[in-house]
């Protein structure tokens, strides 16, 4: 376990809350402190820590890897930050290179000017970020002009809970 300032602050808060609770049961200070010290790790790891993991949006981040992209599509969202921050990863590449890296587009985007699905707007599903009640599906769209990627856009689609 890594001891960080956040961990120390949270464990301190849990200890104080546990001590205040145990103090209502028994007035002996030595017993209150002893029981609080014993219950603090239990309260932290079985109550506070799971709640933090459920409602926080932290997830692992990975570098873009074409093999992982194609073999594990449910983990594509882990590569999103690397794709966005590395501008030269896709920008300026032809359709053929993008198809080798990402595979065929999962669907084509809608072109408002022509009112039709455009083969110059490639969309890929990135999956769902972990977290409770997350109904937003991450997606990425590559815009091609003259068969070269010019822009990259991320967006979210709402997927209702079933």
C-alpha cells in the first residue's frame, strides 16, 4: 500500500468519525481509542474505499497499441488520453494507414451539409469508463479531407441502462 497525503487525511477523518461514534457507546477514553484504532482500518477499507471507487472516475491509462485496440475493444477508453495528447498519432495519415491501425470504421458520421452518412467521417466506439451509473459511451470520430485525417473529435453517446 502506498501512503499518500490523501490516504492519511482520509484515514484521519475515518478515525475521528469512528472515535466519535464509539464515544457514544462507552465513556472510557482508553477503551474508546483502542476500539477506534481497531475499527478504523475496517471502516476505511470496507466502507470509504469502495464508495470512493464507485463514484470516482479514475481509470488506468495506456499508450495506444493497435493490437490491443483491435483485440480488446472494451479497454479502448484507456488509450483515449494518449490518442488526444499525441496529435501526430493519426493527424496527417491516409485512410489506408488508419485502417491498418484501427481497423474498418464501426460506423460513418452524419454530414449535415449533404444530409447523408459520409465516408470521410469514421467513428469508433471506445467503450464505457468504469464507475457507478455511467451511461455515457465514449466515441471518437476521425475527419478525412482528400483521404487524409485532418481532425479528431471525441464525444459521448448516452446508452440507457437495461
